[in-house]
């Protein structure tokens, strides 16, 4: 009897695995169509300066998939599959192209000197492609945009696959003026020594820290991170700010910028443009006294 149920478990386990493989394959096929059928879109989440005058400084582009039957999908539902299935290059190119043209539209809506920047997430498999820098260069040239308005976000795990190569690629794109940002800081490897060898402009403190700052021990970690950032002359963005209290704590501790539901959820380009115009209005009102 025991034997029988064992076999039964193995059979159902194998069947489940087969299902998973089939589902993945199906998802990849649909994702290929999604690129052709223009089902992918970008949302934009505002990033604000945390100083006295909380002005809008930029946006982060966040991908979504308007799936024909499953509705709006989030990156966690399809980016890992795209990375494994060799589709991330194409998707990453689409993201960069779309982000650059949106950036142009945002700048056209904004005549002031302090134009917002746009921060774009780059997947590991995308960043590590041998022709990544060349593709980026082509896309930026075609988009005809100030390089300094673009920030690339990569995570620690990407940076540490090959630090020498990562440093070289980051160094190159920074020479063009593109900014670089270390995403989800604090969640990956705990060795901080590599930071000094990698040319980043910005460090994004992961929301898991920002959201547990009522805990004294967590606060001391954040304080240490901000101290390192200060010494290395890195700009800090606090992610996942949901409450006024979290915002105030991060501001007092010295984070320059913040991003989170308190300020705004990821939104359509149209809403981002409206937000930008309203922000400019409020600044000019302040300026006029
Ligand atoms: P991320 O780059 O760390 O992006 C921040 C995530 O935190 C976003 O989730 C955002 O919606 C969410 N978030 C922002 N503020 C708050 C808050 O106050 N509270 C909470 N609970 N969440 C907040 P999203 O859009 O689901 O993206 C998840 C991840 O997917 C991103 O994490 C990024 O690693 C990846 N991703 C997004 N867009 C792209 C893309 O175009 N290309 C690649 N390769 N990866 C992307
Ligand atoms: Mg999400
Ligand atoms: Mg990011
Ligand atoms: Mg992050």
C-alpha cells in the first residue's frame, strides 16, 4: 500500500512538473506575441525630493503586460520567465525605447531647467549581454535625448556576477552622462566593500528597510547605509514610503529622495504628465510668493 501511494506521489509530482514546463512554454509564446501586438506598457512612479520643498525630481519606469485574457500582469509574473527564456533582450530594448520616447514627451511638457529624470530597470541577463552598451548607445542616439536624464537601475545580484565587467560597462555609460543606480540595496549580499569599486551615482534603499524603521535595530542599519552613501558621495532614494512618518524619518536621516505610495502609485504616462504640470504650477506659485 505504502509503495502504491509513493508511486502515486511521484506520478503526480512528475505531472505537476510537466504542467509547470508547459505553462512556462505557453507564457513565453504569449510574451512573444505581446511584443508584436503591443500589449506591453510602462507605468511611471514619481520620485520626490525629501527636502523642505518636496519637488518632483523624476520617475521610475515599471513594466506591465496587458494580457488578452488574464488582465494587467505585474513584472514578477513574466520577467523571470523572459530572463530564463531568452526574451529579456528584446523586452529590455522595447522598455528602453519606450522609456526614452516617454522621457522626450515629459521634457516637452516641462520648460523649466529642472527637468525630471527617468529611471529604467535593467535585468541581469540584459545587462550582461555583450552588446548591451552598444545597443544602449544606438537607442539613445536615435532618441536624441540628454543622456543625464536617463538613469539605469541594476540590482546587487547583477553587479556582483562579474564586478570587473560591471564596473567597465557602468564606467562607459557614465562617460556618456547616463546615471547609474543600485536597486534594492540591502537585500542581497552583505559585503559592502564592492561598493567602492563600482561607479554608481545613486543607491536605492529597499522598501523592506524603509517599512520597518519603527524597529530600533532596523533604523541603525539604515543609518549605517546612509553613512556609507554619504562618504561615497552617493545620492540616496528611499523606496516604498507609505506613511508620513516613514517619510519624515528618512528625511531626518538624510535620504535625498523618496518614492512610494505616499507620493504616488505607478501611473499611466498621461497621469504622469498631469502630475508634472501640477508640480510645476505649485513651484511657480511658491516662486511668486
Ligand atoms: P523595483 O525596481 O524595486 O521597483 C519598485 C517596486 O516597488 C515596484 O513594483 C513598485 O510598484 C513597488 N512599490 C513602489 N512604492 C511602493 C510602496 O510604497 N509600497 C509597496 N508595497 N510597493 C511599492 P513592481 O512594479 O511590481 O515591480 C517589481 C520589480 O520588477 C521591480 O522592482 C523591478 O525589479 C522589476 N521591473 C519592473 N519593471 C521592469 C522592467 O522594465 N525591466 C526589468 N528588467 N525589470 C522590471
Ligand atoms: Mg508590484
Ligand atoms: Mg527599480
Ligand atoms: Mg527596488
